[in-house]
């Protein structure tokens, strides 16, 4: 990994790790105050957001050069992230009938919002 790639990848992965931390804290809080099924559902929702962000980060890291190529990589990464997120939601809802849908969506929302707040730290 070149020095430039390292300078870019470190903040990106820091954002993903902060997102994971927020998702875990939220899920534990839900499990303690609401119940374990709801907490697991919130964790799964947060995990979906973290997986999407991680995939985005893996695609975008190391992309440098002309603005057009960086923008193209961003759109490709964002498209893959949205597709993976949709597939993961469908799989969870189809395969795990005991999931608490409200907490699944709230876990995803908290993790997604924390991603945007984490961006302010880098």
C-alpha cells in the first residue's frame, strides 16, 4: 500500500469502526432496556449498515488520480453498497421470521446516522 493510499484508508476505516461502535452500543442498550430479541435485531440492522460501509470503503480505497475516475469509483462503490444493503435486508426479513422489524430498521438508522457524524471526526 502506497503512502497516499495509507493516508486515505486510515480515516475511511476509522469512520467504519466508529459506525460499528455506535451500532454495538445501541444494540446493547436496546437489549438491556427492551429485550434480547430486540437487541439482536438492532445489532443485525447496524451490522447491515456496517457491512455496506465496509464494502464501500474497500472499493474506494486506493482510488486516486483524475477527478473523473475518482467520481466513477465513488458511484460504483455506492451502487454496490446500496445493492448489498437491499439484499441483506431481504435475506434477513425472509430467513429470520423472529426479527423485530422496528429495531432492525432503527439499528440500521442509528448506524447510518453515526456514519455521517463519524465523517465529521476525520
